[in-house]
C-alpha cells in the first residue's frame, strides 16, 4: 500500500521515466531544425550537444554533492532543494536570452535531477 507521502514521489518518478522513454524514441527520428523549432538560435551540432547534455552534466554534479547536502540539510530538505532547483532551472531555460544562459538553466535543472536520483536509492530500500 502507498501512503500519502509516497504518492508524489512515485508520480514524479513515473513522469521522469516517461520523459526518458520519450526522449529515447525521439532520438531515432530525423527532424530538420526548421521543423523542430530551434532555428531561432541557429545552433550548430556542438551547441546542440551541449544543450542536450547540460542536464546530464548537472545530474552528475548533483549526484556527487547529494550525500553531503543530505547530511547537512536532511533528506526532506534535500528534496525541497531539488524541487526548487527543478523550478529555477526550468524558469531559466524558458526565459533564456542567450545560449549560455540556456545551458546554465539546463545545468541547474540537472543538479536537481542528481539530488533526487541519489535519494531514490534510499527511499526504495
């Protein structure tokens, strides 16, 4: 049985898993930049790679720092910080005026991912 505290966590995990599956399916579809809506930045292949992997770099940083942050703040506050990083990263990404700000937003979002992923191992055990 699930109690009220585990339902939000399970929903967030399911949403993340659907996003991973969706992104892996989209990697096999060839779409031109004009069809995908990214022509407004005129990105080359290196910049697209940095943009798409920015959240993964952030997740690596977040995962490495997660245990020290959790020991300092506690597990509950760590999840709150992770949720705030999700929010801030999404806002930065949505409102980014330049490419570097866009990558920074993805990095902040990724740090939140790393914090949550490190916590899930303890939560499910």
